[in-house]
């Protein structure tokens, strides 16, 4: 096992309060990517 | 009055059926043909496989829901396609064989005006000698029954480890051209966390074995992603996580044979090696179901419908990796020969892989087949349903809804361990799924703002929230359609 994640980073990753805001942020970001649309690729300027 | 027949009630078949039923009035018939009596939310199988969820939490019976919603349901498996009908039946039909208890073995011609083939993949365990879930200490988590078995195997091993046994756990791909690395990736991290929770982590050596050339390829040629204020490659991110969790890895390896506790594989250097294990979870190769198709005079026309999976509006011309473009990928999932047949989700034949093809000196192809995860499966099913709805309403073919995997994003919220306070998730979004090297030449074919990675507890919550949201949606509870695919 090689430590690749610092204590501070680990604290941020596992802190429920920080992660709660991250959860809101992530949910919105994922939603925007999903709802951001999709389309074809065969028309110019797709 | 049109009859739309949907084959399969997985993510794509169920999404298509739900949208068709909601948007078409009851003069039109929507019929689902699927052998499994239950709907299952497959992404949560990894939690079943570590005993943190019961399989009944990820499934529900389809018949009562379909009855309530006015969707016909035949618990049967399709065996052959007659897109022109036959000498006795004017209309196109599929031949299905019932698997339900009351009608087991009975066959039926199911006629249609529109056909959606959403039969997903055949889990092709036979392609790897000795790989048969639950035997030779090797398991799968591809279905809820497999995941239940995997947990039985793992929990028995954990008990032995508590008595002092040192164990080797191998997780990854079980074939040189397997796909779905994401699921195996989630499972290895969940197993690692479960061993820590059970206080036996120090007794286990955990190894990732995969046909990927680099970690984090995921069958998508890897990706460049933003991670906090950094930009990193997916292999760097996965390497960081694996090293931090003490997981070793073997790459560029095609597993070709399983014996009791031994996986034999060939690597990209052409070496034939093996690895011993006490527990393995290996994803099999995915293949088409081997369906046959016949014309009106009963001549075999399978090649007009299938190339393993179903042929759709992709460019299947063989060309070298350097000449692949996003334009090769389908947009409407319509069969070019029979315009009333569509194949969303995993059921369509991809034009080629996404990852760079590689061969060992012995000529064995070792690289991931292209994945088609839940989100694109849902999106492509919805757009197929929308095109059929438009065509019915306008009484002429309408293909305005398009969605190429080269112009579509995907979110992969990979569980890295279960637990409301101790859990973790690796959230990766990618846009587009198939890299567009022309449009995004400097960022490995992806749009950076929309291709990002995050690691932490929030990822676990998000994955859990998606579990409940998608089961709510699948149960077609009030306003289900507001939840995007
Ligand atoms: C363990 C695991 C974890 C995963 N995790 C994620 C994840 O976190 N996120 C994500 O986006 N994706 C995930 N995926 C991928 C996702 O599950 C698939 O992309 C998705 O299920 C594909 O949907 P589909 O409808 O095309 O195929 P399937 O879900 O496989 O559905 C196929 C349907 O066809 C039916 N069928 C089969 N044969 C016949 C026949 N002869 N006649 C009629 N019907 C038939 C089957 O019974 C089934 O109902 C995961 C996959 C696995 C295995």
C-alpha cells in the first residue's frame, strides 16, 4: 500500500459537511451533462 | 392503430416501453417480450455482491406494473426474426418461446408494426473455458443471482480469513475482448472496503486483471479529465486510487481459461501466464444472442439484421484505428434494411471498438470491446421511442431525434465503497463518450469542462440517490418522466 492521498485530501473526501455541498454540486453538474443534450454528428457544425 | 413490440425489459427496453405508453394513446398497442419476470437495476448489483444490499432491493416484478400501465407483457424469449412475415403471416413478426411457468415451451408468432430490439448482451461465459459463475471459485456480478452467489463465495472466504487464512482475490475481465471494466472497477473497490470493514484486509492480496492497455481505459480509450484544479489522465487517477488501496494490477491480459482457483491468461507480450486465486470476479465477454432472421420465403437473411449484435445506421466499413471518426457511430439506431426495426442500448452492433485495438505477437486481440452504459442505453431507447411516436403521429417516417455516442455525455458514478459516512465514490463524467479527436484535438477527444473526476463520500451518496431515483422512475411512479435517463 503506497500512500497517494494526503491526510488533508482524505479529510476533504470524507468530511460529511464538505461532501454535502460537493453532493449538491455534483448532482447539478451531472444533471447538466445529461440534460445538456445529445445529437447527431453527421451534419456540419454538430 | 400501431403495434410496437419491445424485446427485452432491461434499462433500454423498459425506458422505451414507458415512454411509448405515456405518449401514445391506448388505440396503439405496446407489448414487451422478455424472459425475466423482474426488472433489475443492474448498477446496484455490485452492492449485492458485497452483501450491502439484498437482491430484492434492486428488483421488482414487471407483470403487475405493465398490467396497471396498459403495457402488454409476454414472459418469453425471442428466437428468430421474420421482418417480412412468412407464407402464412402477412405482417412482420418475431418467433418467441415462453419461459413462464404456465406456458413454458409454448411458441408464438408476435406480429408488429414497429420492433425495438433491446435484448442487450448475451453474457458469453462459454467464450472462456471454465468460466461459469459460481464454479472454480470464479464469480460474476452481471445479474442479481450472480451477485448473490458472489457474496456467498466472498463471505465464506471472509470467514476463513477471520480464522487466519491468507487469500488472493482477483477481479477484472474474464476474456481478451470483454467490456464493462467500470463494473469490475467498482466491485474491486467495494470488496477492498468490505475486507477493511470486516477487519481482514491485511489477510488479502487483491489484484486487478484486465484487457486494458492502461488502467482507467474503461473501454473508452481512457480520458483526460479535470480533477479539482488539476488536469490528469484517467490512468493516473485510477493508479492513485489503486496504490492508495493497495491493489495490484495486471494489464493487457486476455483471460482464456479458468481452472479451480487458477486463471490462465495471455498478455500483450504474447506470454502465457496464470494467477492463482481464492475468489475471483471476472466479467465475461458480451456477444449477440445468435438470433436468426428469415425472409418471406424462409431464406436465411440473418446478415441483413445482425453482425453479432443488430445492424443499425452505423458505418461498418472496416478501417484502421487512425481513420475512425465519431461519424461512424449510429444516430437513430434504425436497421438499414428494415426501417421499422430499431436497436438501442447494448443490442446494436458497434462499428468498432473505442479503445485502440491491440494484438499479442501470437495474433490474439487483447483490448476492451466498447461499453454502452446505463445512461446511453436509456437515452438511445428514449430517442428511438420518440422517433416511433413521431412516425405514428405524422403517418410517415420521422427520425428527428438523434443521439450519437460521439455527441452524448455519460456519467459514471463508480461506487468505491458502501456506507453513509465511510462510503466513497469516484464520479467521472465524459463528453462525448466516443472521443471526437477532430473537435477536441488537444484534450484527447473530450470536452474538458464536461469530463471531470471527483473522489469522495459525495460520490457514494450520489450513486445511492441514483439507485432510488432510477427505481422510482422504473416503477413509473408520479412524474417519473421528469427524471432524465
Ligand atoms: C455489474 C454491472 C454494473 C453496472 N454499473 C453501471 C453503472 O454504474 N452505471 C451505468 O451507467 N451502467 C452500468 N452498467 C451497465 C448497464 O447495466 C448496461 O448498460 C445496461 O443494463 C444496458 O441496458 P440494455 O437494456 O441494453 O441491456 P440489459 O439491461 O442487459 O437488458 C436486456 C434485456 O433483454 C432481455 N433478453 C435477453 N434475451 C432475450 C431474448 N432472447 N428475448 C427477449 N428478451 C431478451 C433480458 O432479460 C433483459 O431484460 C453495469 C453493468 C453491470 C453488469
